C-alpha cells in the first residue's frame, strides 16, 4: 500500500496529550493495547506537538492488485 496526502498544515496550539492522543490510541488499539501504548510513550509528552492537515490532494495505490503479496 502506498499513500500520499498534500495540503496546508498547522501546529495546533491547543494540543493536549491526554485528550488528543488517548482518544486515538484507544480507538485504534483498543483499551488494553491503547493504555500500554500511552504508558510506553509517557516520556514523549513533553516534546509532542499536534499537526493538523487539511487534505487537498491524495493518491493511493494498492500494489497487492498487481500480483504482490
């Protein structure tokens, strides 16, 4: 799989690790793995930023359709 996305990006000044990262971790990893991820990345909170991208152009290719595995 290949994907590119282009568009304007901004750093969100209202970023909150607990609110923004926890919601995504739990949604995509489930409660147990999400909590493990949050614990494992706790040291990263201090330097973290949230970048918001407004997609204007994107391209995807699924190479498995070309006989790949």
